[in-house]
């Protein structure tokens, strides 16, 4: 390691990261901000990832091994080992713009009221060609316009409106929150953000300082169905934290009957939400794919929370 303590610890969990991993790490070692360490956490790779990491000679790179299999375990190992006052994320198949970390450090140093700072992102395919799709247009129209703490706080309960890998956060904030929960993977980031709300503030730099590579083998593509279920579980847990007077169980009324409604019906009972029509104590929820609010009726008392 370098003689001085790093300001930023970049958490880079990786499982079978070749052939994209070298470009990801190179983008970090070429940052204009030099006071960093890259914590590459190998999560059981079976390709050439381990040999590539062992061959790196830059003293800013520290190679760790996840103590148990799983993304959250790898992230928590990195969070525990981090020496910087800030932690940043980087995925093994993406890359960061050269000025990304410098811009985020300067912003967080100046805004001590904000704990988590994301950036906008660009998108490419597996051949590095710019990617334009209905999904990327939705991200730009719905997510990227939310840059202030107030806008993100309003949007976050509806959708995970920041890309995890673009984030820089205060190390103590993530540690105090207990880090990542393996049971929530592949929505471990969304679960953490909802646990931080409303006591902690989020913001976003509007410039696309990070590039997301979208390809068939990415973890988000492979685990999409499971991710939807974990996202909805995170929403339902958040709702109970926001409305602690909810009975157990409470009726869950779903006005639509699409994929999101089916997932609500499947995951709701374990969290105390009974998907059934009727009166009395109930929660009305629009499905995952819609903007939503949840209303709890307790006799003559009614309260509403975003979901």
C-alpha cells in the first residue's frame, strides 16, 4: 500500500470477471484522484480472474477473498477492510470516467449533509457500442432528473433510482447501517438505500461519469426474476418501518393482475401482507411496474406511505 492513508476505498467484487475486468481496474488506476485503494474481492472465480489479480503490481490494489460465497459477503468484506473515509463502488464489467472519483470527493467534502452520492451513467453493449433502448430512455427520463436529496428521497421508495456502481458514500454511514444483507441479493443495494431512508440524504451528479456494460452474462440480466422479488420484499419491509402501527397480518389489495401483482402475492405473506380482497385493515398497492402508494386503514384512521 501507499504510505498515506487512502481517501477513497473502491469496492470491486468480482466472480468470473474476464474478459472485462482489466478495463474496469485500469479505469480506476487512471483516475485523476490518486488517493485511493482498489479492493478487488474475489467471490469464488473459476476463470482467469484470480491469476490476473495476483499479477497486478500497483500497490493501490488490494486483493481479498470473500469469506463466504455471495455478493453481499464480498461487499461486506471490502467494507470491513476499507481504509478510506469514503467507499465507492465499481462493477467488474463496467468502467469509470477518469475524473469520476475526484468529482465525487470534492462534492461530498463540500456537502457534509449528504451521505450517498451517485452519478448519471452511459450504457454500452458487450462490444462497447453505445446502447439505446426503451430501458435506457426510461432511466434518463425518470432517474437522471432526480439529482437533489428531496427528489431522490421521493423517488427511491418507488424504484431503485441510482446505479449502485456509480455510488460514493461515507464509510461510517454504510458500516453503521450494518452493510449489505445477503438475503436481499440481487437487490442488496436497494435494501440498503431503503434502510438508510429517511435519516440519510442522497444526491446525484448529473454528468455520466460511469459506463454500464449491458450484456447477457451480467448478474442483473441473469437474475432478473429473483431481483424483482427481492425488490418487492425491500419495499414491503420499508413500508412496515414507515408505518410501524400496521397490524400483522394486514390485507394486501392488488387492483391489477400483472407480473408485479403475482410477485406481491408470492412474497407478501412471509412479511405479514395477505393478498386478498376485502375490508377492514388493508393496504392497497399498485404493482411493481407502476408508480405506487400504499394506504393503511385502521378503523377510522387512514395513513399513506409511498411504495
